[in-house]
């Protein structure tokens, strides 16, 4: 198919350039029902639900449960999650990120850790929200029985699986860091080491836990045997989390925030997440004619980098649990006049130090699903850093996130730790609409790379008409600190030289898994869905898009 074929100009269809453009072993996938994830077995779990008559939400939940097993470096049964769901008429947002235990406040950490927030261990664990998120999604939108959605994950837990190459590499890299954390070696070092590529692995305790989650629609995790085991493990290993903390947790349905860009509208979950950074950067870039510059030029990339840096400068200062953003709100940060003023600070020929912060790198999974009824789901789930806190509760197979490390101990910060408060979060699903109708469900996982990946891929599709797989495969950059910018080694040498001449301090990196993110994209090809969707899956991980 070429850009001159009639179907490309059908109502609701975007005239993409369908050439590959960048080296890749992936092709776009066309189907009316699609699941796109970073792990093939998880994608198949979601596809099974669609084949059994389920909808896109059912597929997302099944894939999310399965991927806690097959990609445990990036997520687990102790993760947090966020989702954007297009129900066919309206976009809904779900914040299933956890809150601080009741015992946590500044004094707790000053007294126990000398004013240093621990990066790993029980005192980095907030109440996990992912399982409650699955249940909330199912209650509002699910079609199949909840128990049925858990079946692929239960089978993987009972029978085990072969460890995939990219996952194995990251698994092995965490061994020396985490081997001393409670429960880690017992569960994730079954032979005193990380599993080898293709080696059979079974996650101890997870099968029985998943069966209880299935039977109780998630309640057992927060008010049953699983909750008791988690609280018992915390008490035995110096943690503050209690059964009451778990029982009191509830995910929250939220109104997405948005930013118009070139006739489209991009949507993100509101703070405590960093999605607002992508919206702010797009609001600044709206003032530049990117389409007049070549897609892979230094000039285009420079403007994007600068807008991202300027956005982060504000985000790291003001974004926290939205309830704590009393002085500067999301509305203030997205004010068009304010973004226009910020855009004026961007010099077209020189890098500027906007004094933004540097958050840690992340470990996350992202998935997107869509069905022939028009329902689309943008879903992200994460334990934060590789294996999160490193803490594992072996009796129930629960590995726990370390989202508490996103809090601050600065009394003047809106992100100051407090009981029941959500920390600053890096994981962000995204969604694109046009004229009030769904266009694309997408996301790019990977710490603070996520909003940067959002704008880089979106600009390639909208400004440069690159098809989703090409936009996904193109070399990426990632702002670091000051004038430092990490770049993929595949970036063109002449572009690298030009960016350096503008004052950017470039650092080539080979590790794309964490540093440059991994995306999944599902674009609706026509409003009547006769042409279905086109999906792309990032070649930086071992995932895929599957459909029928």
C-alpha cells in the first residue's frame, strides 16, 4: 500500500507514509481487534479474551495479569497502574497508584533513615494499586467474568515459562543490587543466580494468589489471605505497611487532562503523574512550524529537546499528588498564555539550561488494546525500578514496587511524604482524539523517558506523517540534566555533530530497554472501523502486536 491508494484518504484515516524508513524487524499490524504489549505471552493472553468474546478492557486486564509473571523485572503483583479507556463515546481515566502507609511522615524517615529516603526495601513500598485497578476496570467496563480474565496468568504461574532474552539481561543486572532484600533471592534466584535465557521459571506462590484474586475479584489482595501475608512480611522485615493500610486503599476515577496539537487532542492522567510534561511540551511546540523542518534534522530535534527540558523544569518543582498542588495546579501549568511565554524562552539555535531535575530511570510495562466495537484501552503498570523495592513476599508470590522513592523530604515541596498521600509518579498512559473521537491509544514506558517518548513519536506521526511502526523505530533522545542529552547510537552522525554545535552535551547509550523506552501504539484507521486499526510494537523489547 502507498500513500496514493484510495483507502488511505477514507474518512477518519490519516495519510501516513507507509515506508519503513528505519532499520527494524517489525511491521505494522492491521486488524479489527488488537492487543499490543511488550511481551508475546501477555499479548496472547489478551488476544485469548478477545477471541472468547471479551472486549478491549477484558484483554487489557488479562494481559496485565499475565505480564506480572513473564516480565517480572518491570512489574509484578505489587505494582501500581494507570489507564485511559475510550468506551466508544467518552474517555475515562483511572489512577490506581498507591498511597503512603499511615505511619509515613517526614519524622518517620528523619528518625529511621537520617533524612535519606530509601531507594529499596520495605520503606520504599507504597500500597500497591494494580490489582485494585484491574478490579475497578472490570467492574466499570468488563464483559467476561473476572475469573476468566485471570486464567492465562494462572496457567503461566502453575506451568512456568521460558525467560525471554531482554528480560533475562535486565534480571541478571539486578542480582547484585537486590540479593539481600527480603525474599528476593528465594524467589528470583532459584539456583543462586538469575535464570538463563530460555530457562524455565516458576514464580513461587503466585498461582494460589491469582486464584484467590480471581475468586474474590481482587478483594483478597486487600482484605484476605494475601493482605495478611503482605502485612506479616512487612512487620517481620521492618516495614510500616499494615492490613489496615491495604484494606483502606481505593483506586480513583479521574478526569483526563489534555492539550490540543495540530487539530488533535492529546490526553494524559492528571497529577500525581508526569503526563502533564508531555502536554506542556506540545503546548510550547505548537508555536513552532516543525513540519517545515526535516523529520530527522537537528533543528527539529533541538526544538523538541528544549520544549521537554522547559516542561520538566516546572514538573519537577510543582507536580505531586493533585490534592497537595494548592499553589500551582495542572490548570496553571497548561494555561495557553503561560506556555506561549515558555516557548519564547526556547532559542532556535542554542541549547538552554532550564534547571530541570533528574529522576531515576524506570522499570515499567505498557500495553494497548482495541476491539471492533470501538473500545480502546491505554494501560500502564509498573514496579518502578528493576524489580521495584526488591522486596518479595514468597508465600504469595508478590514482588513490591518502590514508588515511595518518588516522595520528597523537603518541607517546602508539594511532594512531601505524608500518610495516605500519592507520590510523584513516572508511569503515564496516553490517548489521542480528533474532533472528539478516538484516534490512537498509545504509550512509551521507561521512567522519565515516557513523556519524551510520547512527544517524539506523536510529532513523527502528526507533523511528519510517519506510520506508527516507523515513528516507533526512529532513533530517540532523552534529556538528562543541565545541557546533557542521551541519544541512541543509531542517530545520524551529522545530526549529532549539529546538536553538539548548538551546545547540547550528547551521550550515546546502547541500552534501549530502560533508557529510551518501549512503546505500543494502536491507531484507528476509519471512523466506521471497517478498516479496523493499525498497531505498532517497539522493537526495543521482545513484545508484539497481535490481532484478528
